C-alpha cells in the first residue's frame, strides 16, 4: 500500500546522527544563487501518476524556457526517499528541487544546511500563503520561515467494505462510525458475525511513521486540529490523547485488529472490513473492493465538515547545492500554479494544498464524485511537527504506542508519560 511505500525504514538513529554531525549548519539561501538563472535538476517520486504529471510539467516548462531547462529523474533508489536525500545533502549532490519531501524530516535537513529558506525570495512567503492559505502556517520552521513549499496531500479517512458491512448486518451505504462507541459496536458485529476476521488492520509495526495512520489522525480529529506537540511540549498525556490511545487499545485487546504484520493488503483481501487511507486508494482499489468512506471517529462524534485528520502530505524542497535558485523558485511557482495543480489532481487524485480547493476545481469534483469527500476533508488537516528532532520524537511515540496500545503492556497513562518526557527532552535539543 502507498503509505508503506512513502517512508519505509526512514532515517535510522545512526544515519540521523551521522548526517547531522557531518553537516551541522542551518539551512538558508541567499546571495547570487537566489538570483541566478539557468538549467536545474529535479527529482520526483517514482509513483506512476506523479511520474506522468512530472514529465508533462517538465516538458511544458522546457518548451517555454530553452535557456533554463529542467533535467528530471525519479528519486534514486534507496531504503527510503528520506535516507537518499539525507545522504545527498551530506555529499553535496542534491538536485535543485525534490518533489517528494516528508514534512517531518524538514527540520533535520534544515539543520544539516541542506534546504534553502524560501521566505528569502522577495515573494516567497507571500506566494506560499496566497496559494495555501491558513494551512501554510503548519509548514513553517521554528524561525517562522518556510523551508518547504506546501504541495499536495492525501487526507486520511476510513474506507469500509460495503459487502462485508452488509454481511455483518450493518448499513452498507450510510454507516454511523462517528463515535468510539459506535465504531466499536460495528467492529464487534463484524467479528462476531464472521463477516471478516478483523474489523480493521492498521500496520502494527514499530516504524515511526505508522503513528500517522492510526493514532495521529484520530488525535487531530479529537482535538479539533492539533498534533502530538503543541507550544513546544508533548501533548500525549492529555485526556484527548489518552482517549484516542485507549480506543485503539480496546481495538487490539478485543481482537478487532491483528497484532502481527499482514503480508499483503488486509482490506483488499477481505481480512479486514475497514482501512485508514487517503484518496490514492480510490484508484488503487478500483473495482476490486466495493468501498465507501467516512471521516475518522471521535469520542463523542463530530460533524464531517469539522473533522480534522492527518494529511499524508508531500512537499517541495529546494536544496542549497542548487546554483540557479532563481530558476528553481520560478519552477516551484510554475509547478504549483492553478493550472499545474489541476493537472496533478486530474492525473493522480491527490489534493493540492491550496485554499478553496473544492471551488477552484469544482468541475473536477463534479465529474469525480468519489473524490469529493476527500476534497472537503483537505480543508481540515494537521501534519507532523517540523522540528529538528521530529523523527526521533515520533519514534518515541510509536515505541510507547506499540508497547501499551498494540501489545497491552502497562497502562497507556504510565507508558505515554514516560514517552512524553523523552519527547520533551528531544524538543529541548537544538
């Protein structure tokens, strides 16, 4: 599944320590490079649809700018895009632009001195904020500047298998899964009826990024748009956080989700009645599953138009090794123009991080009704923090989650308290 392809094995502790030690200056940009124009290189994801969009975008740019041509390729092979980028920063071999930046890694790359501060361009912050609106603020770094261009997102929702729901005696067209109690009741009915072995099957593995696909979407929903660090402090010992974690603990302790990694796709294979996915899943599952979608649940229920979730975003980074940063900035603006955003949406079904998305591309959503709910959901998302130690903080959170929630070892309250202390210590490190 796509979420596993996004960031598998991202930045082990040794790699993080090595790359940061090798190149410890802060990111920046400025001087002659920011004004220089000429050929540039870019990397984009190896996702089929993004490659299709990227090639067309490059062709359109190159035909109009023969003296500032783009040379493009897919991100080089490696354990993960993030590991490849970290190593390239250390070696000084990054391209000008990467159209595949994980927001959670931004702070580390900034600390390595790898990222250009886009706010230093005369129209930098103004352009970013005009395009993305209020959503742009969460992608600022601690110094208040933008070291990443908010680009696209895949807001996470609950997919459910209509055939399995019908078999379990549940409403297959408009199921009410809005509260924890209602979700759990439906999950119990699925299991007890034998309609499917499990109600849902999030990846139970301990990679840091897995919190983005179980705990953090529900935390965003329960808190009305907050993540696990607010105002420089961990929030995982708050009542909202504990309610989310104990909801998932019940899922596992009652056998409603598997505790072992499933070799395959549990939702597609009919082993689970539900999945937590973004709009990429519409094309992925196609007609292989009769599916419906609803927002993630909250403790007491929240209306769909007010429910927040995790965006599963990828952004654009400009790298300090780039000699022609003036051209690179112009390419960013071209690639995120209303026209190109529309082409990305049409080709991939992924949502540009653009204010008024639903109205700007009203004709697309009218002709692609399956994507309409995701388009509306894209206005209510909250991403991972952008600090220098976000990856390590997410790993501390995931370790606690795996221990207390998945494996049921110790109370959530005690285990999360210990994790919060570790997260706060990492937050204090610069």
